[in-house]
C-alpha cells in the first residue's frame, strides 16, 4: 500500500509541475519527475530545517516544490524552453 501512495503523490506532483512549468512529459514521466521531486523536495525541506513528517497534502506540496525546482534546473542545463 505504501508504494501506491508514493505513486499517487508522484503522479499528482508531476501533473501539477507540468501545469505550472508549461506542459507535461507524459503519464509515466510525470510520475518519475514527481517521485524524484519528492526526494529533492524532502532534501530541500530538511536543509531548511522543516519536519519531514506531515499529511498527504504536505507531502504533495513538498514533492511539487522539488519537482518544480528539478524541472527548472533541467531546463537551464539542457537549454530547452517551452512556450505556453
């Protein structure tokens, strides 16, 4: 059941990131970006001194933060720009 929650968080965070950053990357890639974003967001929040415990909404927001930062860095490094 724990893996199912991770997939749901990854899907929601990846989908929201696609909407915020201007275009998704497909169903599977959105989940992957969301899951990696969750790890990156957790790391960022830990560095800032925030608790790593919270409910589903908190977890999705942290994953969203990480996924947006991850997407922004990727686009800067790759030099790709998306227009809405």
